[in-house]
C-alpha cells in the first residue's frame, strides 16, 4: 500500500496500483475497502488494460480513521481521491465508484471535472441521505454502532435481513473502526446532495448501473441518468444494493464497452 495526504486536513489515504494502461480509480462503498475489487474479480478482469488505482476511503481500510463527523464532509472525501491522483502525478483518470464511492465519484464530476476522463456510478444517489442507513441496515443503527460496537451492529442487521450475513461481508465490517464509521454515517445524513441544475451541467462521459431489486437506489439512479446529458444506464436484473457490486461479470459487461468507447 502507498499513502497520499489530503492537504486540507492531513488525513492519510491508503491506495494500491495494479496493472498497466489508462488509469482507472475504483472506489468502494460503506464499511468496505479496496479489497473488494480483487475479491469480486474486477482486478483480474481489468488489470491487463488499465492501471487500476484501488483507494481506501477515509474511515475505511488502511486509511486514517478520524472520529470527528466533520472529517467526513463530501468535499474532503472527494479531495482524498484528488490527493491520490496528485501523489501519482496523474492529471486525470476514469473513476468508478459504488454506493458511497459512487457519491464520491459524482462529487468529483461536479467539483473537479477536468480530472475525470469518465464517470461510472453504481448504486449511487445525488439526493440527501438523511435516514438512508436506518433504511439500509435497521432503525437506530448508527447509535448501536457508536455505543455498542460492530458485533452488536452486525447482530441486529443480521436479525433484520432475509438471509444471513456472509462470512466475507462480516469480515469486512469487523475490520472497521466502529466510531469512525458511525462518524461518517452521521455526517452522510446531513450532506445536502447535488442539485438537479448541477447534474444537468455535467459534461463528463457517464455510465450509471444499479440492481433491479435495489429499492433504495434504483429510482435515484434512473433520475440521475435522466438529468446528466448523454448518460448511459444499465439495470442489473435480480440484484439488490448489497449484491450488485459483487456481480462483476454483469457490471463489466456494461463497463468495459463504455470505457472502450470513451
């Protein structure tokens, strides 16, 4: 792992590079890390054609994990990705983000479009996210995470799910700092989102994808795709928010032709 430092607040961001070709940044979702891109097969599929830049967002993986809610403002998260590009002396890159990573990628397209060759957002949203984690996990989940820790959080989430948490997801969540993750979740709940007029001005080539069973995000994704000029949209049949990112074969069937065309 290498580290870049966000010049705004000094938070260190861990990242890894794999492969050769045009740079492609991969940004994970909540409570995960750069490791998902290997585990789900993206690295093996893409490394021969792209220089993959696998980032651990702040509060996740091997990056710094501040406990201050304000440390997770969206402009700081998107600034972390820019710090990695700067550390690698790259003027621009393709960026693919899922869920939280998709929101970060969208923020980059708004705040630093000149640094993006293309934008790929999976399971993302431009809307304010107040209450999103209560809906995704269970009501009061942030309080449980902050007060009782990750084991209690996973226990209550598992009880609410229709199927048990798999071992890989459990291990990924257990690797997190519970208080840092809770701080990020609280800040996420007060982020304002992206205005429709701003989305209409995005000129970066854009692809969005979402699972057909992702009740939390499918409407948001359709809406963003309709607002960004020329954006492409792929619906992945049968997948929900937690399983769509793992469906690398289906995701890459849309992503690879898009990147080749760009």
